[in-house]
C-alpha cells in the first residue's frame, strides 16, 4: 500500500507481466462472465469473421488491469475505473500492466489520486489504455505491521 507522500505526480509502481495467454484463459473468463461469443474460442468462427485465430475477450485484460490497481492500492479505495480497447491480444501474448500517477488533490477531506493505466503486449502493441481515481485514506498512511499482520 502506498502512502499519500509516495503517490507524487509521475510515480509509477513496478509493472506486472502475466504468463502467456492461453485459449483456456479465454474460456475460463467466458464461463465466469457469461460472455460465450465463440469468436474467442472457436477457430472456425474466428476465421469466418476474418481473424487469423481466436483472440482474448477484451474484458479479460481489463479485469487483470483492475486487479493490478486493487492489489496495489486496495479494492475499497477505487472510486473510478475505465478502459479503452486498442488492439486484440492473442494466444501466447504476455500482457504487461502499468500505472502512473497523473494528478492528486484533496476534495471534501478526501485525498484523491488519478492514474493513467496501460496494458501492452510483448510486441510493444497497446492492448488497452485505462484510467482510475483512488482515495488514499488516513489509515493507509498510519498502517503498521503488528505481529506479522498488516492493518
């Protein structure tokens, strides 16, 4: 968890790179989300639609980007989150998630931080962009480790 003093404009936490995408990942996401569009798991349907192969469900990368932010700053602190899809991700792609602080301010006794987010493929291609606003609570700033537990 980062403190208010850590989250200066331009700060970027370490990026996170996932293991290579598999069609199994697409199917698992489809099962969890209820989005069963066969273009993401059936090669014949993808080919008929003009694609060289099946490709990732866009929300799979969006969900992983949200997890990156929530693992860093806490899911309870996310106030806004959005993404824009840029290009497909394919089986075998390794996605890397990044964030950078673009603004910070105090509004109605809340400390808010805006983030610019990104998800790139190992090719350098931009899979998606995103943005988030998080609140940095006073408790985060005073949190200490007690008996091996973080408050």
